[in-house]
């Protein structure tokens, strides 16, 4: 047996929706993260809830990238593909590298399975052009049955197949099983017999690999190079977003309110926040998207950190209520977990096609800050930042994530809330009682917040334009012009961090520009280009409105700039509008799938040569 | 006793047309709030869009004149975050039942403790005279020059269909009757719908003529009081009796009906069958509190569940929440 040292590997677990691939993938990434490897994961669910068993549409995948050094993406293609049935092999093989190892359960490649997976013959490897030497073919179901016979019933035994595959992968990567065992004991705390059965199967999978294949296959070892000491947990983008809101509400000393309507891929934020009643979080699953946002505006008026969560189609419906928050100048965070559009589009897939909607999709002059999270863990930072911005500047803020970062996960270093900046909403000072009117502003041009319950500050807000001085309804032309400018100036004056330039920031020939969830892929592409000798830098936007103050400086500093985004050029258009004379190259892709680093590298190399 | 007078709730000069039912209603609301005695600072009045939705601008309370149809949803967020506020939601028949119909039924279903006022003039006033979802079939308006070809909503039916627990009705010009139902709505814990019949002098003049004057009401309305016999008419010469599966108005002394046959109003009955029949009578028009049944309120339940879970769960801060996850340490 040969142990190969590798910088990073990508493993893709795939099987039927009911095969527990997400759990197997999760445990494997946790086990790897525990030894200090960098991890990035991507679950790839089918759109159907439970497609017919063994069918091509019912295949569910979970890809994890583990690295000795920082990994930025779940990886383009995998080094190891686990295919629990024929349909998984058929649909997932295209995500495998040409030399990838392939683990299959031969028990799930019977005549019926092959028929469902639309294989023409029983030479499925031949049909796919797979070299049998790369395949670890094992009668996985039979072995799991033998292992658990008499311990669990037949149906429960089948549910443990995923753990055998996990055990085999753990052997392949020389992983310590103890972490997996304690994970399972925790997960099945109430059912120790289930936990022990799963553990037995993992061990069996590990032993099978060791005994049967040690002479034929390589075992890989990924040694952690740069450990960042600390305490970590695995977190998905949606969960991190929910945590960011909780943290911000606690820091601000406010109740957290979420008004929401279930919509893929944002629903997990509603699920997560609904759990945490012991933190006083109020979640209302509303009758529709409109009520989700409208009730949040009401909650904001009443003095809460108010949030509404949705995806693109929901933003369409919430726009009017968002605009109400704009003119009433009330704090609100609107979360848009972007998916493929237009209309219902590709509900489970990822795009960045809502940017212009976020910036402009409302009637009237309606300036609204827009921020975007760059990675699963960055969702925490940006949810916190968006909440702080909304509360301190009395404005609705759009937080953009996407299906990719929302469902993807990464190791999250536990944050210490003491180290986060204070959140101080501009509550109206008591001494203004008697002279205060609703649109009086502080030095930053921000309207004061008078929360109902305070005596002497009773007032009426509304969707009609108001007089700057008295707060009464006004159609005065000069006043409307003034109020429009004040609302605009208030948003423009919000301080945001400078745009950071990574890579060859002094002498890059090509600057890559992106925003939001493509950070990992763009960073990985830059790294590859640089290691191939190119001078390349990356400027990645997380703050989109207002733009960082140094935006024009950065964009004009480099001979070539390419704006790469998963839309038809929305960020490029916004930057052209904001930076005089800026005409970038564009790299646009709208496939509902994350970028492929290799494709980016190729495209950028060509650009750089031109 | 209340420390407030109507003027403590009053602000500004209403801009409604002279004779508009909104003027009458506003005066009654000011008086009812004074009698209820909740401080203006603890009161929020939330409306949508329409003539009647201008109302918050004439209140010295907290309030919002929001966007079309969404008042009930906005009021829901406000109330659930701060249940100690008295929240009044004011809509017209268009705002409440057309564009905002979904929020109307769901506020009732959830039974959130809102006082929901439905100012029903059966017409769109602010957009200058189109039929509304309460305009009768065949109604001629600017948008239905040959008459409508659709049936109207009956607000009580919607409220009851959404499992509403409170429904009352008053005529805008009848201050004592309006004040009474507003106070009953406030005292009812849960969503309380008050349908206020009001006239639009410009676009739908006379729509509620049968009951708009005191004399009209004496002849054509019945004031319902829980626990009292349902008698009406200028000299209480009529009564509501049961007939088979239905109810009907009868003249006492005719066809062998006596006062002993007259039904006693039961607003507290959980089953809403007879209450719905009362609400839907065309003659006489039922006024007063038609249904007033206790039930758990949404806002109470949200907060008692939070308290219960706080007791059960061991984490109460963000730092403690983090510790509930599978954590590993990299050394």
C-alpha cells in the first residue's frame, strides 16, 4: 500500500435522495476539519422531494473539498466519487476527474437498477468509458446486511448503507474514526442502538477497505499546513446568516423578529430562527411574501431588529413594503438568497441575477444599501453588518447571498461577540421632547427613532411624502426634491470598508472583479493563474451600495479588468454607472451551477494574452 | 376611570369631504379611546390606503398610514413584537377586503389581538368611484357602467369563514352604537372586526340609507345585546325567532308568535351558525356585538411559548447558542 501526500482532495458522495448522502458527507467534512484541514462543501439536491427510487432525477449529491491549505471552493471535479446506485453513477460521473477513484455498491447495479438508470446493457462501466481498475466495486448492501443482521430490522439496516461508504472513504483518506463515532453518538443521542449500529457499519467499511484493497489502491493523506488554532463548528451559509441576525439583535439589545414565507433556497433561515425561542426570537410564518415583509415593517416600527427572508420571486412581492421602509426610514433587513430566475426559474440552483433588482427594483427614487456575502461563514459577518447598518442608519438593507453559499458549508471559527462593533440605533434623545418632529435628523442625516411606548413622541409615519420640518403629508415640490435628496445622501454617506485587493496588487496585469458568492472560485482561479506565473489580482465586492470609497481607484489601477459574475453583466453595469469611463471585460455565466475554476482560469488566461 | 378626554387623541384637521362617514367615525373613535383609557403613547393606529386610511393622520397616538392592503400584516408585526401596545387597524372595504383580503382572513384565523376596523361604504372613493368587493351585484359605477356581474363579499361571512372570534357592526352616524362596539372590540382579546357602515356622499350616496338615520335604525335595525331577547322595531313589536334551520323576523302577536318565542342573543356561543345568520339578515340590519368568543390569542401564545422554551432550553445568549453545536478544537 502506498500513502500519497496530497494538497487537497475532492470527494463526492452520491446516491438516491433517501440514501443519506448529505449525512455521510457532513460527517466526513467534520472529521477532516477536526484535524485542521480546510473544508468547503456543496450539497447538490434534486428539485424533487422524493423522486422514484433509483431514478435519474432522484440523485442527491454532496461534494466536499478538503485541503492542507485554505480551500476556497468545493472543487470543480472530484478525486473520489461514491455512487450508491446506477443512477448516481450515470448522473454524477461527469463531476469526476479522469483519474478519479470510483466507489460503487454493486448490489445496486442489478437489471432493474440499470434499466431505471437508462443503461443499455450490464456493461455499465464500458458504457460510461470507465476503466475498471479505478473502481472499488463492493457488494455494499450485502455487507451492511451481514453486519447488522439481528441488530436492526431490514428497513433500518438499509438506512445504514451510507455509513459503510463513509467508512470506506475514511480508510481511503486515513481518517481517524473516533470523531465520526462521537458525532453519531451525539446525533442519535436518544437512540443509542442506532448510533452503535451506524458505528459498527463505519468500522466495517473501513476494515473492508483495509483488508480488500490495501494492495491495489492508494491511500491519501492530507496534512494540515497552516493551522489556525481555535474552536470551530461546521456551518452552512443559511445557518450563519441566522446566527448573524441573532448576534446583532443581542448586541443591539433588541428583540429579533423574522417575518417570512417558505421559499427555496431561503427557508432554512426561517427553520433555524424558529428553533431559538429560548433567545426570544420571534418568527412569524406569514400568509405570503408580502405579509412577511409588511409584518417586519410593523415589527420595526414597534422597535425590533426586523428581518424578512426570501429568494428572488419573493423580492418581487416584497418590493412595495421595502419601499415603505425606505420612505418611513425604518430599519429592516431583507435577505435575498438568490436562485435561478426569472419567475420560478431554477429554484434549487444558484445565480447572481437579482443584483439590479436589489439596487433598482422599486418605484420612485428608492436608495437602499445592498451588501453580499462571499462565503458560508461570511454570511455571519454580513448579516451582522447589514443589521448594524439598518439599525444605525434607519434604512432597509438588502443582504444578498445565493443558493451556493446558503447551502454550502465551511468550518466556522466561533465568534466572540465582545469583539464585534457596538450597534447604536439613533434613538431620539429625551431632551427633544416637545420640539421633535418625525423627520428630524442627527449629524449623519439619519432620522431619529421614536419607538411606540415613549410618552411625548407620538407620531404618524406613512407611505406618503412628508414635510421635512413638520412630518405632515406634503406635496410641496421643493420639499419632495429635498426629501429625495436627503434620503439619497443618507445612504450615500454610510461608511463601508475599503475594497481589498488580493494577489499581485502592485503589479497585476489583470484584475478580476466579482461580488458575493463567487469569491471562492475567483480566488482559486487567481491562485492558479499566479502559480502559473501570471500577474493577477482580485477585488471582490461585499458592499455594493454604497460602493467602497476606493472603488474607482482600484478599478482604474490595472491595465485589464474582468468582471466575472453569474448573470449577464449586472455588477459590470452598476460599476460602469458609478465609475466614469470604466469599461471592463466581462465573464458571464448563467448555468445555475457554481463557476468551474478550470474554466475561469482558461478564460482569464486568454483574456490576459489578448 | 380614564384619565383621558377625546381631545387627547385628536390631531389635525380632517380633509375628508363634508358629510363623509369618516368624520363621524373619527369622532367616535376619539371618544371610545378616551373611555378605554389607554395612553396615546401606548396606542398605535395603522391603516392602508384609501380615504378612510387617512385616519391615523388625525390621531395624537403612534401610527402609520402605510401601503395598499397591508395594514393588517403590518399591524401583526407591530403587535407581536410589543403586545402591550393597543393596536388599531383601520381599512376601507377595498383596502381590507380586495387588495388586503388575504391579510384580513389570516389575521382573523391567527386571532392576533388587533382591533380591526372595516369602514364599509361599498365603493372606491379615493380612486374616484369604482365598485368595491362589497358593492352589490349589478352596481353601476365608473368601472361598471353596465352594472357589475359579480357577487359581493359579506364581511361577516369572511370573518367567520376565517374562524374569526369577534364581529360587531355599527353605523358611522350612530355615535353611541359605534363607541359601544369599539370598546367591546378593545375588550375582546383577539382579532376583533368592527364593520362600520358609512356613506360616501360623492360616489355612493345613500348606500346605507335604511339605517343611516336614527329613525331608519328604529325601523330597520336591531341592536343586539348578549343575553337579551332579540326584539326590535319602534315599539319592540318585532322579534327574531327560529324557524327550522333558519331564523326570521316576525311581528309579535301575528301568526301566533309571542315574546316567549323570541331568541335570546348569544354572542358567546362558540358555534357561529346563528351569529352568521344574524349578521347576514337584510332586514333588520343587525347592529352591535354579533360574536364575541374567547380564544387563545396569537400574540399571547407566541410569548408564552417563548417563556416555556426559555425554561426548557439551557441556552439564552448567543455565546451559549454556539456551544450547542458540534465543536472541535484546532490546537
